[in-house]
C-alpha cells in the first residue's frame, strides 16, 4: 500500500509538471513589428531629411568647437559657425520648400 501511494504521488507530480510545460509558451511572443521606411526612425521622406540634416549640423558644430578648443582662434570660430548656420538654414529651407510643394526628393 505504501508503494502505491509513492507511485501515485510521483505520477501526479510528473503529470502536473508535464501539464505546466505544455501550457507555458514554447516560443516567446514576437515583438510587434512596425515597419519603418528609414533607418533613423522617420516614417516619411521629409522627416528623414530633417533628422539627417540635424545630425549633420550637430556633427559640424562639434567639429568647429573641437577645432576652436585646439587653436583658440575666436575669429575663425565665429566665421565657421556663421557659415555652418547659413548652410544649415539653407538646407532646412530647401526641405521645407520641397514639403510645401510636395515635390519628391528622389526621382
């Protein structure tokens, strides 16, 4: 009788364990996929262009500041910053013009 209780307890434990394994998901849920057209997370061409221009502008400004820290030439720094700001403003203006006219960037 004692063997029967041990046997039935082990069978129940195995059944319970197998049941838990069967109910648990074998493969974790896949992450929700949201298609993005562009690498930087933009969903349209104009947003992509603006983000890229901001990235390029920030990179150029960092380069100008680094060179200023190396040589300390204030006039050169002011001139370079003014030219970079002018370049950035023109690029943003072109992107906004294309957006307003709904003209495609690539042809």
